[in-house]
C-alpha cells in the first residue's frame, strides 16, 4: 500500500480536539495506536465531552457504544494525548461558552435583551458626551481661570 500524506492518514481516523497547525496542514497533538481513545472513531466527541466538563465515567456511559471505558479516558488524558492548553481546545471552550450564553439569552427573551442593549448604548453615549464636555472645559483655559478667579473673589469677601 502506498504511503499516505499526513492529512490523508488523519482523514482515516477521528480528529482530536487538540490540533496543531503548520501552515495549511493540521495534525493531532498526539496519537498512539495502543490508546483505545486515540483509535476510537468517536475520539473527538469523547475528548470534547471531557474538555467541556463531563467526568470520565459519565463520558464512558454516554458513549458506551464506542467501547471506550472511563479508565481508557483517564489514561488518554493522563498520558497527555490531549493538549488542554492548545488553541483548538480554547476555541472549543469559547464556542461552548457562547452557546450557553445564547441559550440563556433565549430564556430571558429577545425583547428584554434588546432593551438592555439599548440602555447600555444610551449610557455609553451619555458618558461620551460628558467626557467631551469635560475635555472642552479643560482645553478652554479662560473658563477654568474665570472659575478660579470667582472662587478667590468669594473667599476674599468672606474674610
């Protein structure tokens, strides 16, 4: 059988949630033929479940058809076959957080969210106007000087 290019080899097995990119080529951070999780067709889903917070036993039960046990998952993660600090894992976690946020906003209701966004926009506009007014006062030395002189005159009368 002819030797396959790395991307062709990778397409024959399930991808990992932690990948490394070199130019246009993508590689799993680790792959061991002796690891039951690495060789599982459900590798991505198994890793994703654990990375997003499910325990090994819970994930093994959820994907019982894969034949991967909690011990297999424990060894897979314990032997660092998944780089938990990779950019692809961080992206996966961010996407998951965004999905949870969208679900919660859906529960709150679109109109309430729109109202909150409108109030926030008004607050930002008011703050910008206040800052612009303050900047113009600071730039206008005569206004500051006149205010200072008025303050001195009032102090002198009180004495």
